[in-house]
């Protein structure tokens, strides 16, 4: 009986101390892809900006966004599809090489975007699995799918041609596009397996002007 009473008193004192200390909280670090960040306060995009497009896209995390959500940071963008048997994995590897080559002062100012031109099969869930398969971190990579007409419109603006064949594969242009912080095209890398030097130089060239803002 005494043992039970002592245990009850100890439990009660412990509960009082917890209540006095306030609620217990846990610190969880959540890494959000660029499409989920708060939109920075900047000037209206120019008439040359891709961010004027009204199309709505769905990210691999299920969020509906317009391209303008990417404003404020340089973007390196490519159009791919997840079932690609040859070119697209090389394009992704080229993007990763660009990312690895960036100087430290640029690394946190540049994001990467993959847009699928196979929206019928590249659902947000499929893109999410592709992110894991290709080892694309969440901090600087956005994966998007959209309506066929919107995909075609963006492809035209980027100079990307694509055509689906009878096997469900796509013949397509191999283009990597660099956008400045306001969504204007400042550089295009055409072809596969090219070194990152020219693209990194184009990104670096934007640093002085934007750093003064």
C-alpha cells in the first residue's frame, strides 16, 4: 500500500513539472522544393519572361502552381519524360554536373526544373518516384507535369520539339535552358553529354547585377 502511494505521489509530482514546463515540442526540419517556397517580393516580370504564362502545373509533391512561383532565383530547366530509354537520363546527369560545378556563392541561388512532356503517364506520384530514382534532392529540384496543351506551349517557347511514337517513347530535342531570376531565357545548352562550363559561365555572369539588388 505504501509503495503504491509513493508511486502515485511521484507520478503526480512528475505531471506537475511537465505542466509547468509547458507543452513538449519536437523540432522537425522540413526541406521544401523550390515550388513550395514563399514567393519573393520582386518587380513584375518583363514581356520576355516565361512567368507570364497562365498555365497551372502540378509538382511531384502534389502542389498546383504557376511557373511564376519560381521567381527570384535562377532556374536551369529541361523537358524530359520518366520512361525515356536513352536521352533523358543523360540530360538529368548533365543538370547534376552543372549543379556540382557551381561555385559556392551560386550554389544556393540556382534551382533545377524538370518538366514532363508525357503528362498522361507522368503523374505526380510517378515523378516523385523518379526524384528518388535519380537522386534529386528536394532543396533545389522541382518536378512538374501539366496539361498537354500547356506542355506544348512551354516546349515551343523553349525551342523543344517532341513527338510520341507507336511504342510510347518520344523523339525530342535535347535542350537545357537557363532562366534568370525573372524567368527570362539567358542561355540554351543543346545536345547531350556536353561539359557544364558554358552553362555555369552564363549563370555566373548574372551574379554581379543581381547581387546589387
